C-alpha cells in the first residue's frame, strides 16, 4: 500500500493544508509529496471573479431613494485569510468536489453583495437626495474604501469597480429632473444676461471714446483698409469778401 501521494497546486490557484481537519499552512503553486491520509488539501482559484449588483435602492436622509448598479472584479490574494473567512475552496484533486467550489463561490459572492449594500446604505443615509446626486465620485470612493478594508479581512483584493447606474428612484425621479431642468434654464438665462450686459458696456465705452476723440473713426477706418468718409456741411454761398461788398455798396451810392 502506497502511503505517499502527490498534489499539484497550479499557477492560478492557492491552497491550504489541513491536518486532521485543522488549518496548518498555505501552499504556494508547485508540486508536493504528502505522506499518509491526515493531510487534506483545499484549493481556490486566484483569477478574477466578478460581482454584479443590479438595480439596488438605498434610502437617503430625506426619505428619498437612490438607485445604483455596481460591478466589481476581485481575486484571492491571501489563501489563509480567505479560508478563515469561509472562502470558496474545493478539495484537490477530487474533481467530484467541483460543484462544492461553485457553491462556495456563489456564497462568497453573496457576502460581497451584502457588504457593498451595507456600504452604499451607510453612505447615502448621511446625505439628502440632492447631496447624494452631487456625490457620485464620493459614492464610488466609499465603496472602494469599504471593500478594501473588507478585503484585508477576507484575503481578497478588489479591482476595477464600476458604478454602471446612479440616479434618483421612484416618484422623485421626475421631480428631480424638473429641478435640474429649471436650474439649467436659470443658469442659461444668467449667462445670456451677462453677455448682453457686457455687449452694452462695450458699446457705451466705444460711443464715449468716439465722442471724446472723433479722429478715432478715421484711425479705425485706415486700420481696416477702408477709405474714410468725408462729411460736407452745405450752407449759404458767400457772394464775395467783406471788402468787395463794401466797395460795391459805395459804387452804387455814387451812381445814385
């Protein structure tokens, strides 16, 4: 009877060794020779898994609701912590236990979903609906921070967290849309009014400069390559100089 057996831990796996059912050590990828039947090897994949939390709603401080969808990828980085946290391990090399692996993974995914829901609820409960809508980046950062702390305890590391949907839910959705529309229309009207006021000030300044310095019009015309326009004032046409007029009047007297 051969009491030696060989166990291989692959590159995309992590493993723990149990002695008489109790945790003993973590096994890195490689081949191991084990003696007797006291040792049990449990393996867990280390490639990325994904968790999708779709169409979840959380209540805000003013009794509103925010609907969000979150997707996160994670992988196991510490087999010992992950085992103690109830991670998804399977016996090796018994392939009949693969169903246990999928069940364990689904169970751990559900725990991750519950943890994300707790983080989201805690974050949104401290903010009003309007504040929550302006805190999208903070919402994502809070989930990343919370998952990071939870991952330190469970031996996982979160990657590429994405918030796929984030907005007001329920009857407040239409009301919030009307508020945003009214706010945007007000900002547009304010910008238009500021532009009109700036244009009016520019025209007034131009008129004042032209009134104080009439020659600026000719300078501007030359600068633009235009011929200056000449303005003629037409009045009574004089018949002669004052001396000629006086001489004419004296001659008229002599004739008389």
